[in-house]
C-alpha cells in the first residue's frame, strides 16, 4: 500500500518535471530539471528494489545515481564554457 502512494508521488513529480522541461527556455534550467528527473528515476528504482526484494535493483540505482551525477557535472562544466 505504501509503495503505491510513493509511486504516485514520484509519478506526479516526474510529470511536473517533464512539464517544466518543455516550458523552460534556458539550458541551465533544463539541466536542473534533468537532474531532478534522474533523481526521481533513482527513487523509483529504490522503491522497486524494496517491492521485489531485490538487491540487484538497488545496485542499479546506485550506479545510475553516480553516472547521472557525473553527467550533470560534465554538462554544467560545458555550459560554463570550461570544456
């Protein structure tokens, strides 16, 4: 039951983030929204690992979070003109 509520909250947050991704014009704001979306996807993976009692999904969530963090750093550096 609690998993359903968490999925609904994460889904609503993802829909709002997708709306903002479409409506924002500045690249820096779009990068911020993409970072929020990757965090939400990580949250979904963590909840799925709890639902299915799978440590494999938790490992995937951890690797995904690390890769998304690195990607945001690279894009932010590019937007600053540092690359």
